[in-house]
C-alpha cells in the first residue's frame, strides 16, 4: 500500500487508504465505521468523445451492456436484483470523457457485490441476444428526449463548433448509429471498443464501508486484478473547440417549450489547473450577484430581464464555456443589444479593479468553514464523488480539491478577464419566434447562424462602466465567529416548547453532525389562500411576486452561508431557512416583516403573471409519465388543482383583485415552527417571542387547517385517459391502501421493494416495451400506495396494462414458491433501508418536518413500520398481493390512450372522476 497523505476535514472521522494495483487501477478505500451501508463506484476515462466515427453512441451502449451478464454471473438482471434484494441501489452514466458506475448495499453482502461489480468490467459477456435488445433500449432513451430542450439546444451547439473536435459527436446513439455494418457486426465493434478503451490504468475505484481497510484491499486485489491489461494514457485533446469562424456569432434557436432566453458564452481554455484558486467560480459570483448595484438589479430596474445566472456552460479537458444567461422580459426580448451592453458595462467595472481581496476572502472563509464543518455524506455519495475526483485531482487533494481556494496571482486573474471580449463570444437567443433557416440533426431543432455585426462588436468592445453597476459590498450577514453546542445538549427528538391555539413551536438541539448549521421551518396556515381555485392560483402568483421583491434585499444572506426557500403548501405558505445558524432568526424576522409591508407594482404583476402562466403552460409539454403523475396528484389532492385550471384563473386575475387578495392574505393566520440543529433552548425561546410579536401585529389569529382530501375508495378499477403532447404512450397504475396504518405501509413498501427491479428487467430489458419503466412507493393523503409506470414509443396503453398485470400475476406465483428464509432475507433488505440513520443534518431536519406535517408528533412512524415489517409473514404478504389483483380492487389507471380491451374497468373522464371522488 502507498502512503499518501490525503487532506481531510477535522470533522471527518473516516480512514482513507490509497493504493494502485499492478495493472494500474487507482483505488481509494474508505473505512467509515458509522456508515449504514457500503458502497462502491468506478469511473473510467472513456466517454462519448472516444466513440468510433461509424458507431456514435458506442460508449453509452457499452455502459448499458456491461449490466447484462458476465462470465461468473451470466444471467442478465442478476446484478440488479442482487443489489436490490439486499437494500441497495445502483446506476451509471456516460459523459463526454468519463463513464461512471456505482452501487450501495447492506454491508454483509459487500464482498459478493464487489465480485459481481468487478466481473462486469473484467469479463462481460456482451451476449448477442442482448446486443439487439439493448440497441432498441438506446433508441427508446433517445426517443424519450426528442423534445427535451436541453438536448435540442445541445445539438445546435454541437453543429456550430469545430467539427474536428469530439464534442461534435452524437453522444446518445440510436438504431441508425448502432447497427451492423457490411464488414463488422455491432457486437464485434462493441468488443473491439471495449478492448481498445477499457483499461485498469484509465479507471479509479472507491469503496466506502465499515469493513476494515485490509479486508477491502484484499477484495479489490482478488476481484479487480483481472481487469483488461494496461493501455497507454489517452493523448490529450489538442483540437480546439472553436475556430475563429465559430465566435462572434448569433445562434437563433426555437425551443419546444415557450421560453425567451439570451445566453452569452465566452470560450476559456482548460480551467482544471486553476482549481486551487476557484477564480472562475469567484468571477461567476461577481457577475451573478443579485444585490444592490448588481448587473441583475440594473437590468431588472430597466424592465429587461427577470433572472440572471453566470458561470455555467460545458467544460472538458481542453475547453470551458463561461455562460451568462438572461431570462428576458418582453422589453428585453425586443432589445437584446441593451442587455449585452449592460453585460459589458459590468465586465468593464470588474476589469477596472484588481482582484477584490475582501470579497475573495469572504468566499474563502465560507469554503473553509464548509470544509472544517463538513457534514458526512452517505457511503454512496462519498464513493461516487471520490471516484470522480480521483480522475481530476492529485491524490492528496481527492477530498480537499473541491474546497481548496488560495489567493491567485494578480496576473492569473487578469488573464482570466482577458477572455471576456466580443471576438471571443457566442450569443444564443432562444425564443419561439426567432427567424430560422436550418434544422439540427437528430433532434430537429430549428435554428440559424448569423455573424454579429461589426457595429455591435465595436459597440460592445468600447462599452464602459456605468455608475449604477458596482462591485458587491462586504457582506453584513457574514459571521465572524462560529460556535458549536456542547455534546450533552443533544436532543433525541423535537420537543414542543409552545402550544397555543395560534402558535406551535418545536425545538431539537442536534450535535451529532458537529456543525454550526441549523434549519428553521415555518408553516403559515392561511385560510384566505386556499378557499377556492381562484385563491389557489392567486397565492402562487403572490409568492412569485414576493420572492421577486425580496431577492435583491436578502441576496447577501444567501452568499453568507444562509439560504431561504418559500413554497405554497397545502395549508398556505411555508418558509425554510438553512445554513449557518447565526443570523437565521433575524433573517426570518426580516422576511416576515416584508410580508406585512410589501407593496407590489402593476408592471411586475403583469410581467410575473405572464412568466408564471408560461411556466405552467410548459408543464403540459413534460414527459407523458410526469404529466400522468401530476394528474394523479391533482385528482386526490384538491388543493393542488390541474395546471389548466390555475392558468385560467390567473389569466382572468386583475391587479386590483390581486391587491384585494394581498390585503386579506394574513387573516386568521396560524403558525407552526420547527428548529433543528445548532440551536440552544434560548434560541428556541427567541424564535417563539419573535413569532408571537409578529402574530400580534396581524389582524386576526386562526387555527391549524384540517386537510382536504379525495379518495378512490369504493370505486373499483377506473381508467382515465389524459391527452399528452407526445407520440409516446404512457401508463400509470396506482394502487392505494385502505388504512393509514404502519402495517399497511409496511406491506406496500415491501411490495414495491420486491417488484421494482423485476418489473424493470421484464418490461424494459426483456420485453423492450419502453425505456422509462419502474415502480414507486407513492403515499398520498397519508395513505400508502404503489404505482407502476411505463412510457413506450411502440406499444399502446392496453398492451402496457396487460403486460403489467401479467407481470404482477407471475410475480405473485414466484412469491408463493419462494422459501421462507429467502422472504426473510428480502424483508431484512427493506428493514436496513428504513433503519438507516440520517446522513446529514439537512436530511434529518426535512424528515422531522415531514413527520410534523403528518401529525406524527412522536416521530416514531418509521420505527412502527419496521416493527410491522418484522411481524409480517409470507402468507399475509401474498394475501395483500392477491387482494390488489382482484377485479374489484380500487385501482386508478391513468393513461395517454383509451381502454379498449378491458371490460371490467370503467372508463371515466377527468371531470367525471373528479366529481365522483370528491367527498367520498
């Protein structure tokens, strides 16, 4: 073993060991004695850039094929089923220059899982039967994304760069690119690609487990020594992404969804060598600032943009696009030159000054605190992140590289700024009405390319600073000192410190994660926001306008380790504040005072109203399966109506009606709050006093609102057809429990746990009925439930339903024949998942807040489900499955097509079904 000092956080109690096998495999072993599960991840320096010209999508195809049987584990789907059986999960992705594979599992099964995982890479079968099946799965995945705007815009980008750069290749693949050639079969090409590309020397592996390091090292050596022989390192990319003719251009792109966006991108070289300084992200923070004097503030005041983001864009081993993206208003859409000039004014302001040390130091401090008080990620997150990091950082910086931020030389900062000029810029205008002449291959995106005029380039080049755009000020929310609670102040569960008719406050001091962070949740129950569809639509607009109003004022808080989120919830509005505990109560008080005193302008009302209607309208263009799940939620939760209803209500809303609504929004307000984290009892009392004082300023105080729900109980099987804007067919089969009991929850959870990998394998891999296939545990209105879902380009809804029922019946027979000890093992897999400790303070806080929302004031529902699971025997489980299959069981089938083959299922329209279930 090699002795390399890996820098880690003082809050990180894990033990690390780096080693390199004789075949060149880089390995990082992590012993985490507190890990609930064990995990492994492998990253290989092979991606779609390496695809053969005649087989584009090959790296992606290889990723799929590796899961479909290996020499020692030949059954396709065996790996997936083994992982799922023992409480784990798995997945993979293929990127431009890397592919990544990962899983987690109950620790006693890690050795067996590693044996299966390694065999995928060492001895894949690439069975001819599955080569043919999986190319159709790739086609289905490709088809699924045909209307995805990110893919469609991405393809335009690919067609307007240097075509000799591998970024120009088609990354996904389909039936046209993955097929037999006259002189070579697809399988032969696949095997050749594997042999020429997959090598231990290009791979990095990370294992995370409570298992001792020496034991893990032995497993790795035993299992991964058989990886393909060492190949030479890949030659570095030398072909430029852009030539001169690919810069100073305007790309007009018509999106599928309604959108008005302007994107300016600047070409940078490979920025990886600059990682110790984080200067690119620092520059992004200057351009993306949202406070007073910011570029966004200037453009918003001018009525030209609604939102701005900076610093995104593609990046790789010899390129980086730094993008500044603007969401345009109607005025901004009509005057993009003014938006670009403002951008160059901001750049001119930044270039006037040397590196602003005080602002850089603020970000250094926050990143340092993030490292020092690093919250432990779970085993899977850790393995995945570190496996990827091994490809990009020196071994000693595998952990620290993401947090390292050293002061750069002034020359380096000025070098970065030198790339931000008009002749090194590309502009994209993404809007439905832009003039187009071309159509992008594969995704049929309408677009056109024109040169930016010399006049505009000269104007931008000579644009100077304006007084209204300034560098950010030092941050008043940034705390100088952090302090932690004593360990003996830890509380096992939240305690209610205040309970009055109008206010409830819960407190949980938490020291387990040794972090100065905290969370505050506040639910404002507002009966004047949920009485009817008009109020439900108006409350959503009110929230958008309110956030639009306060974002600039409180932006400094978000850059000082605080964050706030507001949501329309079933009772009204909720506020969640998180981050460093210091100043959180003050921030919440400031937000509440703004709710009392905010006045809205009619100009922003009209702009945000149009923006929200557009956003809602775009949701109808989502994937059909997503559309069906949205319909399911709207049917059973009347306070979450269909998007079409909300749009209709909003379109008819006048500004005077909105102002009247705002006046009475806080009538009869009820408050419920929860603090979790680095909070003392005094902090909780401070919050209680602040909320009491705020509530006393309101017109009236109310009670907590009783939930309003719909039920399908007694309906039997019902088929509801929903139109979707897609050529694919989609089906969601929703089965619900009869009682909100722990026993019923355990039954439905176990059913989903057992069926999920088998349903996916049968309908997706074996029968090739669609790419988007799965099951999910779907509780609605506190009742347990389970949903089967599938989206298919080739099969109608009746066929999808028949296949689902056939699978269910076959699965039931398999369970009947299953030995009792196997059934017990499967229960243990789910029990291990349920019994996992919270992986972070954030996940714990959200779990406890959800429990309060379900009136689980003992915070023991999970324990009761585990107890019910332990008592469950195979007979009771089989009885449940048999009951779910009965012809008269209450099943809701949402489909994109009609029911034309199943007479025992009633077909109902959405309106009929809504009327039928309301109040039942």
